[in-house]
């Protein structure tokens, strides 16, 4: 899916009944807060694991092993690959065991991965295929040591939005499949999407799913694009925030016109990064910080240089906020 496909102009809000229901879910909130994680870093800037989302160097058209090599040489702790490219790698005869060894040889982990299975759509036939695609994606990820996978509202058309309660039921089904594969699906919102376009909607879905591994994949850009307040993150725990997409956004274009390709390196825009890291600290969160950019100017850079600059700027932003 192209980056442009994510930007759907209208945002859907919860009904009063659903909003009140979310507030009353004291017991269910424990479900969201108990999301499993394998890394429990100590306090301080070093507690964060720095991850390279391969969208950042997507325009350089590297092979999967070359992308991993870039991340390893740049000094990242982890990677966040795209399933489309991993599937192409396997179709071309690539070995998943070789890939896993390469990742481990660099001392890295696969904290998350990006997939676009249509697991949430209303059409039952399309949803069945989407769930099958998601299952295959999770099984593939498990073979390279993948821990989590994004679960965005991929394939949901603007003229047939999904009700939050229905999305919660479908997300729970995905989580149950994840239990079998060992890979945790993370509910992801796309800012402005007609079904899951706000942080509050994604969190409501995670709560209503009522599953111990339900969790939220956050994103600086999408929070802004969807008109959500970063202050809402204070209502979550460190268990709920396992991975967070790191990027920044400029003042121009304005919020209603900004698109994925306008994302910039952390610290080069107007995002309240210090506030975000302060919130992480206040709730005891230590998410893997995954650099996810679609900036065409960065795609013209040497891939290792782009990865190096991104890692340095993420660390600088964290150090400034946690000093």
C-alpha cells in the first residue's frame, strides 16, 4: 500500500454510549495494561530500544538482507520490516533461517512488522481472506523471531466504516490467532481514517477486545493527523505501549493537508517530542522507538546515511527530554 492510501480525510467519533462504556471499563482496562513484553529496560534514556522501520529507506530499493545490514551497521537495536517485502523475499527463494541468523548476528530483534491484511472489513468474504493473510504473515514473522505485527484498518473503505464494537470482536479474533503463532497483533490507528482515525477509538477497541495481549501501536504523525491529544497517552501504562512509531511533522502543510511523505526526522519539526517522552516516563513506558518515515528527500540519501541520521536524531530527542 502506498503511503498516500493511508490519508482518508474524514474522522469517525465514538457515540456517547461507546464513550461512556470505555470510561466504565475499569476491569477491562486491566486487560490492556497487561499486554506482554519481553524487554523491561531500566530507567533512563538507555531504556528505549531503537528500531528502524524499513519505510525510512524504502525508496532506495534494497533487498531485505541489505536493509537488515543497513540497520545493523547503523547501530539499531531492532528492525520493523514490511510483510510485503518479506513475502517477496520468500517467493524469490530467500531463506527465513538465514534472515533470522543475520538479524541475530547483528544483535538485533524484530520488535514489530508492518502488514496490511484486511482483518477488520465488514465484507465477510474479504475479511476471511484478510484473516488468512494475517495468519500467514504472523507465521512467517515467527520464523525470523518477530514479536509483534501492526493491525491497522487496512482495506476498510471510507463508505463502509467499521463500528468500534465490531472491530473489537475482530481484533480479539486476531489476538487469539496471535496466541497460536507467538506474534502479538497491535491495534494501529491511521490519523483521519473513517473507522480507526483517533487514538481514543483504537484504545476503545483494545479495551473492548478483552484479551490479555491487546495493545496499541502509537505514532507521532498519526496522532497529530487524527487530531488526537498526546495527553491521552497518560491514561495508558507501560505494558500497553510496547512500540511507538517515531517521526516529526512540519508546521506546513497544515494538519488537514499533511500527508505521510511530509514526515521529517525527529527534532526537525514541531511535534511535542519532549512532552511525549515525559509522558512515557510518567506512566513507566519504555516502548521500542521505531523510526517510520516516507520522506522522498531521505529516499535520495545513501541508505546508511539516512539510517545514521535518524538514529542520532532520535537519541538526541530522547536525551533532551530525559536530561
